């Protein structure tokens, strides 16, 4: 079962989402980081000119987070700021309000994977430092919170992680 939990929206510079995933912590971590292409909607959520075929998180601090096109081109989305398997990941999100890569933007996405027993994980996501969007902060906060939203992405992720658990049970 995929369960999305509402979060407090009081900080105007961040969006927080929480999702219960019916999969062990290690499975949730693996699906989120090593199998991002299995749940990230590359047909719609991409910035490169080529058809996106993969979303990649390089497994180390300083690693790239990017999309790969069907022509082998890459478009950076950000970098890995913290890599603490299987419990915590922090990524920079360096995509502007005009959906272009800017390595100076440096908003941050922190994802925590918290075990709830042996077969479930609470995934907490915070996209912070939205003040870096300046005058477009509220627009981007709305997009991340409700329109292109992290909650919907986490829902898809949770379904894929639960299916991965079922395959390995």
C-alpha cells in the first residue's frame, strides 16, 4: 500500500513530503538511487533536447545527478552532496525556474529513508533553499508542492519499490 502523508507547509523556502513505502529500507534506497529511471517520468521531467532514457545518480559525494539522452548526451540536474546508504541522500537541484541547468543555483533535496519495521520505510523528502529562486520562489514552491510535485513522484517511486520488494520476496 502506498500512503502519502501531508506535511507542514509553513516554511516558504522549502517543500516537504513524506511517503510510507511498503519495502525494506535497503530496497527503497536501491530503487531511489540506482533505479531512478524505473520511476522518474523521463518523458515529461527532463531538460535536455534528446529523448531522455535514464536518470542517473552517481553513488558518491561529488557525483553527478543527470539525465542521459538516447544519443548519449547528458544534462546535469545537480550533484550528490551527501551519500549515506541506506538512510540519507542529499542532492543539489540546480535547475532554474526556466528549466535550465545552472550550477550556481544550489537548491537542495534531502531524502531520508527511515525503517518502519522490517518491511516498510518512511521516506521523507525536503526540497529547501527555494529562496534562491528570488522573485520566482513562490511559483517554484507551488510547482514542487502541487503541480509537478514531489508527492506524485514519491508515489510512483513507492509503487516501484513495493513491486521490487515483491520480486525479491
